[in-house]
C-alpha cells in the first residue's frame, strides 16, 4: 500500500477561473476548502467565481459565439478530434485527478477518459452533418419551405461531483459541434478534472472564449442560470437543485436540460446467468464510485425461485470487496464524497432498519486506518417495504435494496413504483420477455443482460423526476440546436 501511495503524487494541482484566454487564481466568490475524501484532510483552497466573473465569462462567450458559429464545421470537427486524442493521452493524469476530486479509484478513473474521448469523437463526427429538412415541392399556391438548425448561443453548463470528466464530455462536445459556446461551472467539490479539461481545450487550439470554466458554488450556478445571454442550461445534479434551476430559469423562459437522480430496478429472473447478474448487480450499486452513480442498479428485484441463492451470492461479493485508498492499485471502492454524505447515508441505513428492513451485511462507517476518510461498508438490505424511504429515495452511496417477486407482472409493478425513471436493467435468457419489459418499464433506458451504460450512440436521460432531455446520440446534438422554419413563395 505504502509503495503505491509513494508512486502517485497526491498533491492537488492549482485551480483557475478561465475566462477567455485569461487564467485567474482568485474570484469574487471566495474560496472553498477542498477536503481529500480518502483522508479527511484539507488539501487545497479552490478559488470560486461569483456573479461578477459569470457576467464577464458570458460576455466573452457571447463574443466568441459570433465567430464560432461561422467557423467551418470541418474546423470544429478537427478541434474536437484533437481534444479527444488529448483526453486519451492524459488518461493517467485524469485518473489521478479523479482520485483527488472525489476518491474515484484509479482503476475506474482510467476508464472515464477512454469513454470521454469516445463521446468527444462521436460529436466531432456530427459537426459537419447538421442538416435541415425541406418541406416538399412548391404547393399549388407556390410555397415551399425548409428548416435551419441554429445553435442557441451561450450554453450554461452546470455539473455535479460524482463523475466530473464524463459529465463534461457528455455536454461540451455536443454543444460545440452544434456551434454554441459554453460557460461551465463544475462542482466546487471536484475542480481538478475540469481544470485539466480546460488545459486540454486550450492545447487543442480552440479559440479563446469558446469554452470558459468557472469553479464556483450555488451562487455562481444561479447567476449563470439567470443571465439573459445564457440561452440554455445543461445541468447534471440532484432534483432539489433542478427545481431551483427551473424557478430561476423561468424569468428568461430558458430551456433546461436536466440529468438527475435515479432509483433504478435490476430485475433478475430465474433463467438469468446468475454469475453475470450478481456481478452487474453489485458492481453498479455497491462497488463502482462507492454507489454514487445516477443510473446505478440500486434496487435488485429477484425471482423467488433463485432469491436465496442470489442474496447469498450478492452478500459474498459485498463482503469480499473491502473499500480502500483510491490511490492504491487494485482497489475497486473508494470513499464517498464528504462528511455530509457519510451522515446522509448512515441516516438512511438507520431509518431503513427502523422501517423493518433486514440488514444483511455492512451498514457502518469503516474504522481502523480508514477512519479519517469517508468510507462506508458495502451494505445490503432485504425485506424492504416497497413504500419505505429506502425503496423510494435515492441513497447515492453503497447501499443495495433487494426485493422478492414471483411473476413478471409483479416485477414490473415493483420496478415502476418509484417517482424516478432514469434507468432499468433486466437479466434473463428469454429475449421475448426482455423486449416486453423494455417496452413497459418506465425509465429512460433499459439495459438487458449487461449492456453498458453511457454508450455515446444511445441517448441517455430520464423521465419524471429523473430529468428532461437526452445526452448521447443524435438527440444529444439536437438538444443544442433550435429549429427555425423558412417559407418561400415562389413567384
Ligand atoms: P447538486 O444538485 O447539489 O449540485 C450540482 C451542481 O449544481 C453543483 O455544481 C452545484 O454547485 C450547482 N448548484 C447548486 N445550487 C444551485 C443553484 N441554486 N443554481 C444553480 N446551480 C446550483 O448535486 P448533488 O445533488 O449532490 O448531486 C448528486 C445528484 O446528481 C444525484 O441525484 C445524482 O443521481 C445526480 N446525477 C445525475 C446524473 C445524470 O446524468 N442523470 C449524473 C450524475 C449525477
């Protein structure tokens, strides 16, 4: 362990406000004391933008927009492809930044840049394929028409802390390919990946002002939402903040793309490959990102004929995976993001027991040499009341709730019984059943038998309180384009 700790530098890089070509080391929003979640120790003072810097950045982005929207699509494509290469070449440094930002283990942190590069390349490819429609031949009265897909202008991008690099890559390349410029507000909790992303944008050769990055807190986010020259907001975070954003956006009637939380069901039928089903069900609830993933499969619905076996297997996997220092090679689960998260998660664990759920394993903060960091044991509950808080509310921590069902109808009803509708998972060898469920599950996506989350060509985004709008695929590009109609009378 000590060997690896020495091998990787744990010193946080300096963080800047990026307005056009300028880098500033201080902002009017004061400073945020960054705490290393692995150790609980303060390790950096992060400069925060306030409304003053938001105003400056939006003005610079608006000016840049006038030339960026006229920049040839081939140039936009080339710049995005260069950025993608740089992201990939800096995978190791992004992994280090992820561990510093929020305690993402290196193993997972090395995967994000590969995916982020793919998202960037995919949207590079769209830059010269933005088309309008022609509304037919001239009609009897001599009219015909066509549409123009226009960029909005300045897009305000506000992201949360759990996957800073991938969140940036899901938004910025699509916005730029469509001809918009952006002002980005990363979470104040996780500024280090965004700092490197901004460095690479500069190195790729994007004109100054096309991408502006302002670390800041809620005040900066709100100023961005309220600014009249910000034409659209693309937000990733929680439903409570999303409600505040919708209120602030109402004054300017600003459209908002919202990627929010989930309580996704993973339905395991008795004909499933149980090795895969249990691996997927634990990886994306208890192991990766210490359970802090929006689309994670946090409710496992298991058919009664294999219920006991699945619970035993899941428990064994949970108990064999000890969380550890994210900088240590081989560690799969790191800490949760901060002390507040520890209290929130432990509070939900306590209330779940009070509500009558059975705690099968886990349930505690980890002590010993990890006591100063924010580590929580992978936690599994059974006998969960479907109406209880644990069944109905996102935990955003390493806590899995297992439910029993008998029939497909029962599974469907249980799966669709929360206000969230982000993702859903089905494990079965019966593809007819899988396709029936894919149609009926009320969720933005259904992933069958281990299909991967966040494949760029597939649109991602929830329904209901899980969000509005899509990232990924053609739909992800269209979020950043406004359709204008032209009608012509042909004389
Ligand atoms: P949050 O909603 O508190 O914060 C997100 C961002 O919003 C931060 O940058 C924050 O500074 C900013 N913010 C806070 N108040 C604001 C305001 N009034 N106006 C403008 N901006 C403001 O983040 P959280 O709730 O801790 O994040 C976790 C949530 O994010 C979970 O619910 C998770 O499921 C969700 N999430 C969703 C996706 C997705 O793609 N669907 C991805 C990752 C995380």
